[in-house]
C-alpha cells in the first residue's frame, strides 16, 4: 500500500517553474486520497497559470512510479493564498 508520505515526498519534487517552489510547499494540493487510485484536488497560483497543464503532467508522470491510476481535479475555490511562511520564503 502506498503511503501519504511517499506521495507527499514525490509531490515535493514537482516545482512550479515560475516560482521555483514545489507544489506541496506552495499549498497547491488541497486534498490527497489514496485507495486503489491516487486522487488529488489541487489549484494553481492563478486560474490563468500558463504552466498549469505542464505541472499536472509532471505530477502524473512522477506518480506513475506507483503503478496506480492518478486522478487530478483542478479547483479554484478556495482561491490560493500563500501562507505567511511562504511569503517570507519568497521575500514578500
């Protein structure tokens, strides 16, 4: 059985190319469920993120090593907001 920790560690290798920070640390992953499949509910930093499709494909590609179906649902509510810690990390 795949663990949440294994999935999270893999998600931490998937960076938003514009910001250079991984999708997990950015808080773009809203929900992660694992059963016979990996189900992810996520968002982008903006609905018009030009890298959105590329990020989704990278996540699917990297998670394919677990040999289970990966479902990614993109949502925009709630709207993504960087945490205070992330703002400090990014120098805002």
